[in-house]
C-alpha cells in the first residue's frame, strides 16, 4: 500500500468515527458526563478528530435547520405513534450523518485542479512536478491535477502538446469531451474541434476510449498514427511523416500548408487571430495554397493569396475579404 493510499484510508476512518460520535450524541435518550468525557478524550487525541467532528456536526445541524424550516411546529399536534416517529427520526439522523461523512470524505479526497488558459494567438508551456511538459496552443483551456500520485488532465477546449514522463505505476489520464486517453510516457497532440477530437501520436503509445465504453475495449495508438474520435466512432490512419510533423508546427509559431484548399487554410489562420480572413465565394475557397506562414502574419498571408492566386483582397474593419 502506498503512503498516499494509507493516508486516504486513515482520513476515512477518522471521518467515519466522528460521524458515529455525532449519531450517538443526537440519538441518545440522555447524554451523561461520562459520555461527554469519552467524546472529549477522543477529540483531544488529534486536530484531525476535532475537524472531522466539526464537519459531521455541522452537516447534522444544517440538515436539522432545513427540516425545521420545511416542517414548522404546529400549535396543535396530536401525539399519535410518537415512539414510532422517534425511531424514524433516529434512523433518518443516522442516514443523514453517514451521508454527510461520505460527502466530506469524497470532498476531501477529490483531486484539486489548476486551470490554465491561453487567449487567441497565445501559447503557454507547463512544467509538471513529475517532469512532464504540456504546451497549450491558441485559445485553449486545460485543467491539471498531479496530486496524490494520480496524474490527470482535462482538456476543455483548444489544443495541447503532451510530453509525458514514463511512470508505469501512475499512468497519465487525459479527459477530453466523451473520451479518455491513458498514457505511461510519450509525446502526442490532442485537438478539440467542433465535432471531433484529434489525437496525433509523435512517439510512444496511448490508449483511447470512449468514457461510456465497457472496460477492456480501448483503441491502442502508437507513434506515427492519428485518431479522429467522435462521440460514437474512432477512426485511425497513418499520415505521412511530413504531414504528422506539420501538425506541431504551431509550437514554433508557424502554419504549414501543403496544397490545401484556401478555405481550410483560412479556417486555420482564424484560430490564431482576432482579425479574420473571409473567402467571399465558393470558387475562391477551392483554390489550393502552399507555403509556410507565421501564425500571426494575417496580412502577409493575404498578400501572398493576392499575388499567387490572383484574388481581390479587401480590408473591411477587422475582416480581410478575398474574392475572385
């Protein structure tokens, strides 16, 4: 058993003991000085005992107030089945306090996340405590937790490069939309688009699976492969080595287009800039563009399009419109 696991179990035991003390107190027909002395001795044993008792007692008092508000005392009440109602109240009290203990334990042991985000056109490099590195691309949001030996990240939006240190006993888990990626040590990219998640493997291996899949049915990805995952499907293919390398060109501040449709190149440029490019007609959108451009050089890209593809370029406020 690891030290972290032992610590977690000890915390659970203390919280459960505190809940039982509260149950004994609130359900007792009489609470004697001897009973109070036993409780005081237990509380003096450790600050963790006092904190756990405060949590359980606070949860009980809060619930009791809520019950009082929902069921006000009536001026005329009929004392029918009083003892039966007393038994029900005691059982309810036990359930409430035990539920409060479970909530307190889960809350105390839940992983805490640090949130990182980039603006449009921004990039951020994160160095984790285990030596792993993560780099966020433009307009991205990532939550990371590497506490208690449980390495985990949640990519809420955008794109990130992962360089994960190998640790066979504590794989790195990445949650993204409806999918999970489990990695022991490798380099890869994850990108969240409107209708899919793209995983590009630069080296190493990961497993990719839908959150709702049955255990034992993940898709294994190895270096050189790319997966496109939707809520219901996972498609794996092998791009050329050059195409795979191009997917991380943003880390050097570049976009590389190799005879791609102008509409595709424009969509990619617009991810990095607040000044938007617009293709005015379908004919111009199908034209092919080839070259390497800085992610922030919208004007330079428009000039090349005008010169090479012989399109008209108009500047309207924050938009650059290209048309035939």
